[in-house]
């Protein structure tokens, strides 16, 4: 298998795990979501630290937190990703997994909107239309259900802001996420200390629950490492398209496995989002092809200028 093929396989595996993770959290529906989040934070820290130790990159963690600015960025990223994790876990427990899948469908469009507002990035006509369709979908769902889809909005915005601030970190994904769970770990320890007062706390009370809570570290780290491996070997257009496996599987699990209601208002909103994503994906692929052609042309021109004899223009 080629390197690109391995990358695609790793990417599909990562997105499949993310898409089916709702099944895991449903098994822990009797455990308070804040307690699950605390365990996810601490066991992720254990797993990532071991990975960095084996790789001989533990010193990189110190560099990632080497300045006040870096610490501030890591803390903000940690707050955003922990908010995202908490709301997703909560959505599974309260029967809102369908809305959570909508949030992850919205994410790439929210990212485009953030890029326009924060960085002044220009949108193509198709991208602008895609963002408008996404806004219309949220409006339709709000009017139809009588309430804004807050879970979807919080998930997409928190993940969008997380991606925004990660652009300002020079550390790789494993190192940066380790730093994030490290700064969150004191809060996680306080949460678990409060949860285990008296006879409370799920960990240690039941073997199955304890093993499931420990598995949260692998569930967090595994897909991230696969995604990191894939992103170095696969074109970004491919990454963007394959990532839709995640919310699609979340949607299927919510409707087919959890039997969550799917009204006509949901159907209209999702249809608008799917249309928006089709436009966005087509635009992304078109822009990437144009950029690749430009690079090839520039490379060819550079070679011709550097070695004029190769195109027959040099005089004998």
C-alpha cells in the first residue's frame, strides 16, 4: 500500500472511531458527564505522556508551555476542547445525539465564517452560499422546534475556536493536546475528589465502569494519532471530505441505534446543511486543484529559467 493509501486508511479509521464514540458514552449514561470528562482528561494525560516518553519527546512539552503567551493559548485551547467534549458527552446522555451530529456538520462552515471575520479571508461565491445555507438551516430548526439548536451551535463554535487558536501553536498535535490536558488536570482532580466524597464516584465502585473510564484515554488519543499520521500523507481536500464520516456515523447512530426523533424540521435543516457541505466541498476541491496547478506552473517556470537549455531556448 502506498503512503497516501495508508494515510487514507488511518483517516477513515480515526473518523470511524469518532463517529461511533457515542456508543461508548451511552454505556456510561449513568455517570455524570462532568465526572466522565474528568476521567477523559486524566487518562488522556497518562496515555499521551507515555507516548511522548517512548518517543523521547517529553521535553517538547516543556517548550510548548515555555512562555506566558504559550500558556495563555494552551489554556484557551483547553477550555474550548473541554467544552466541546463535555457538551458532546451531555448530548448523548440527554438524547440529543442528532443535534450533536448537526454541530459537527456545521463545523467546517463555522470555520470558514471565523476565517472571514477574524482573518478577513475572502470567500468564493460557493463558500458564501454554503455559509448562507448553514445559517438558513439553523434558522429553520430554531423556528420549527421553538428553540435554537444550542448543542449544535456550542459544538461547532467551540471546535471552530479551538482550531483557530491551534493555528498559533507551533507544537505538533500530540504535544499540544498533552499540554492542554495537563493544564486541565488540576480541575479534573478537584472534580473527582468532590465526586468521590462519601460513597460517590463511579471509578472503583464497578469494574466494568472503571475499565470504561480508563479506556477514555485511548479513545481520545488513538484517533488523534491516526489523524495526525494521515494529515501528513493525504491532501487536505481528501482530509476535508473524509472527515464527514464522523458526523454521518453520529447521525446514523442517533437515529438508527438510539431511536432519537427526527422530525420534518430536522429533515429540512439537515438537507440544507448537506447541500451547503456539497457546495463547500466542491469549492475546496476546485481551489486545491487550482493551487496545485499554480505550484506546478511555478515549478516548471523556475526550472526553465534556471536551466534554459532544457527547453531549447539556449543558443549553441
